């Protein structure tokens, strides 16, 4: 009898494990159950990741300034090698390099004119750095709203299923609408959180680059004023 009980218990445990394994649902199955609203949310997620990766690549390239850049520019300008300084800045394909190159090309003009030309280039470079950030912010706000819209449509589907049943409503009849409601909410919040964090991360990177650009322009203007101070 004891052997029979052990065998029976083992069989029940095995069947329970097999049933649990067969009842497991993959993430892809859940997304498919979420309905059509998951498709635009997936597209928004791909767009957010693309913007994040593309902007990180651009900002990494923009922040690559060689060691001793300011000292080398200062040495060339002080020695009168204006063309060499412009060529050196052009070889450093960064916002700071382009700003200083523009300033060097204006040497001989009034200081206000030089400052204005550097500021104009800085505005253009800032526009390039902030490209698509507003779109990322839009995704951060729109994704949860789409998720909530999917929640509403899912609950509507569930109530339609209730209304169409003449007798007792089974959980299976409501599962489709409830699945859609819960899954679209979760996906929308997930996409919104990823886009929101990415946006704030990139804004912090842009702010850091702006400080570097301001420091570079101020340092260059001080360099041009040095002969005047000495005189």
C-alpha cells in the first residue's frame, strides 16, 4: 500500500508539472493576445530605441575633442598661423571645432561680430544635437495613452461578451477582452517609461555639451582679448 501511495503521488506530481509546463504562456503569446493596439505600441518602442541609439552615437562623436585642443588653437592663433588653426579645427569634426573655426575666420572683425558668428554656429549645432528629442518626448507621453485606449477597448469587448450571453457568463468568455485591457496597459506603460528615461538621459547629455560649447567660446574670446589687455 505504501508503494502504491508513493507511485500515485509521484504520478500526480508529474502530471501537475506537465500541466503547469503546458499552461505556461510566452511573452509573444501575451503580446498577440493584447490585440491590434500592441502593433502601434511596438512601433513606438522601436522608434524610441532607434532615437536613443542614434542620438547617443551623435553625442559621443560631438564630445570627442582631442587633448590639448584649446592649447593648440591658442598657440597657432598667437603665432599668427590663422590658416593652420582653421585647418586644425576643421579636422576635428565637432560642434566646438566648428564654432572656433568660424571665430578664427572672423579674426580682424570687431569682437562683437566674432561673438555673434560663434553664437550663430552654436545655435545651429544645438539644433542638430536636439534633433528628434521632441519626438522621443512625444512617444513618452503617447505610449501610455495608447495603452489606456487599449484598456478601454478591451473592457468594451468584455462587456459585449457579457451582453451576448443569455445565461451564466464563463471566465473564458471574458478572457479575450480582459487580456487585451491588461496587456495593452502594461505595454504602453513600459514603452512610455523607456522613452521617458531615454529622453531625460539625452537631455542631460545635451546640457553637458552645451556647457562645453560655452566654455570653448568664452575661452576663445578671452584669447582674442589678450593682445588688447597686454596693450
